[in-house]
C-alpha cells in the first residue's frame, strides 16, 4: 500500500511536468485529458503523437511514458475500453 498522499503528490508532479513540456495548453490536440498520471490525447497524425511522447520522455530521466495507439476503433483509458 502506498501513502494516502501518493495520488496528490503524483498529480502535483505531473501538473508541473506537463507545464514544462507543453508549449501550448494542448499542443494542437483536439482532445487532451489527464487523470493523475494517465493522459489521453487525440491527434490526426501518428507523427504528432510520437512528437508529444518524445517531449514527455525527454522531460525526466527516471520516468518513461508509453503510447498506446488506437487499433480497434476504440479507446482504452483507466482500465476501461470505450467505442
């Protein structure tokens, strides 16, 4: 079990990291949502999502972000899958 402060500290840390990484509020993405350490964003081109992933991965040496691309006309987020 983690500390009761864990989610709050993770949210503060991610908000700070997000502010440093993003030059514009949503980097031209029509949809950009974050819940603690889970981020969902929608782009028209894969290369735009890859660029954002590189920016986040370059922001901190000990944190690695991953990218899950849509492949079945649905969206996986927070252990749920929606169409």
